C-alpha cells in the first residue's frame, strides 16, 4: 500500500494522520507458513520535524500460528509499535543506513508494517503457557487425552531433562 508524502516533503503539511487496513499475503516465517487472517490495521502518523520525517504508530492483526508443542492451529492477536525515520531514497542515509526509504514522494506502508511485524514475531509460538504438548512416545495430545507412556517408559533421571526441553 503506497502512501504519498508529497505535502509533507514539500512542507505544506507537518503531519499526516493514518488509519488504514492493509492486506498482506501469507508469510513464510522461520520455515513455517503463518496465515495473516485479518487485515493489518495501522493507526499512526507521519511527522515532519526538524527536517526529518518519521513514521510513528501502532499495528495490530490476527495471525494463525501452529503451536510448537501440540501442533494445533490457533489464532493470536499480534500488536506492535513502529517508530522509524524515513529518508529520501537519493539521500546519503539511504545508501549507508538501514532506513525505510521514500521513493518518488511515496512510501510503501505495507512493506514497512510487514518488516516490523516479522521482526516482532515470537521465535517459538505456543497456544497457551500451559500447553502440555504431544506425548513423545505415543503422540496423543496431552491437553485433551491422558496416556500411560510417561510413567512406564521414561527414566526418572531423564524426566528433568524432558521438562527442560518442553519449557523452551
Ligand atoms: Zn499447544
Ligand atoms: Zn503416550
């Protein structure tokens, strides 16, 4: 989604309010496919201040993840803040630093939000802090079923290690 910053850059305005819904395709994230199941709302503004231009605001959306422990699909609301400087793409900064750039008076808001969102996603996503995961022996979902494998087959000395592995 392209947004024109012409009036900001030319100085007619110092503030541009934004409240937009952005649709993005599903993302590949750390090898897992995640589905962005709602538009991403961005509520914020573009500010021109002391000859610099900033984007400041908040995004939120619903994402469908796969639980790292029990492989169940679940939806979680993801929110985050953006506070970044925007630079003209022919400026010195755009060549040397990692800023979001303005091309032909335009920024790609979808791209900015997408990068910020991907950076903020948790590395291992679990459906619930209390998720018990799958039984490593028989594979049942321990959140919904009981099994007797653990008492029978897991060496008590290894139980502690297993607990640590499940907590990661
Ligand atoms: Zn789970
Ligand atoms: Zn089992």
